[in-house]
C-alpha cells in the first residue's frame, strides 16, 4: 500500500486519574528522522517508544509530542527545602531583633515563599510508571492509527495519479514503437530521392547496394529496441512496486532514474520530430511522477 509521508495523528488515553495525550506530525524526508518530545520522567522509555514507532513508520521527518497529566495527589510530593527555610528564618529572626519587631506571623511569611517548598509533580513509583507506560502504549497505538490513516488516504490519491501517468507513458512508448520502423522507411526514401536528383540527366542509375548500406548504418545507429524492452520492463516493475505492501519510495526513486536514462537514450538516437515530441512527453510525465514520489514513504 502506498503511503504518503505527510500526515497528522492524535491519540488520548485516560486511566487511573492519569491522562496521556500524543500528537504525531510527519513531513517529507529522504530517510527516517524521529524527534520524540516527552516528559523527563519517561526518558528511560524513549528507546522502546522509538522502536514501536519505527515499526510503523519507515521514512519521513516525524515529530512526536507526548504529554502526561496526573489528576491524583498520590503522584505529587511536596518537600521542604530545609536548608533554605532555616536560612530564611534566621534572617527573619535577625531582622526582628535588629529592629525590635514582633516575630508573630513568620509562619505565613515562610509559607508564602515559594523557594521553601520543593514540589515533585512526577513522584511516580515503579508500579505507577509501568501503569503509565501501558496507558501511553494505548494512546500511541491510537495516534499511529490516526496518522497512518491520513497517510494511506493521501497515498491512495497519489497512487491514482501515478497510475494515470504510467498509462500515458505506456501509450507514448507504444507510439514510439509504431513510429520507429516508419522513420527507417522514410530515411530510405529520402536517400533514394536525393541520389536520383543528383544523378538526373547523367544516365546513371542509383546504386541499390549503396542505398541499402546507408539505410543499414542509419538503422543500426538509431536502433532503440533494447531501450524499448527495458522501458517496458521498468513499467511492469513500477506497477508491481505500487501494488506491493512494502514501502515504495526509494525503489520508485531508483526506477525513475532508470526510466529517465532509457528515454533520454531514445531521444538522443531519434532523428524525427514526432518521435522527439513523444520522448519529451514521456520525460514530462516522469518528472511529474518524481514530484509525487517525493512524498511516498
């Protein structure tokens, strides 16, 4: 199945007062580049997340955003920065003695200083982390499903367009096959006509052997049989790749290079305006396919 590299997916899962939200965004890239942004406490699981994603995505620049929100007070620990609190209280006491102030209300002053408290909002036990990873995997599967669905939908449109262009290319190659023998016959007729004009009034007849030799040399120099066979073979391979379930982008890139090489050779051997036009039409369609292929996984 052809898939685009461009897509967006979102997954969300809520379990035991913990919510995991995941967003996936993908754009074109020659290789696979994964950028995963997740909370620090999940860093130990980064490799396993990357492995799961790389099983589904083979090519493209992919950004993954993971957010974990806890609604449980069990996941939050409030600790006192005792060293700071001691220093703060000592400073207040010194100030009270120096200026003969009432020391009452110092607890409210202490509580109002944010530096006194150390809040750990990700105070997860190993069991809690295991539970969060299970929730995360469920959300990730949903996000990947959404992401792949969008990529497959766009891939179907790309596939339809490429098949139309391949059909046009096949038709043009068939026209080239029909035209090639005619070029040889027309060349032979032109050679005969020129020789007859040159010999007119001299009493000499055209040398048939010489004419046949010239035509044979021209036919050998302009023969495109091998290129046509390879071009037909490449078109068949192209269709097989498009029908495959494997990622096709790199294979298509290579095949397009080969097809361009063959059609360029046919164009260089042509000595005919109509055949040259057919060659240019094929090159134009191949370039359009290349533009589409740049977005295929």
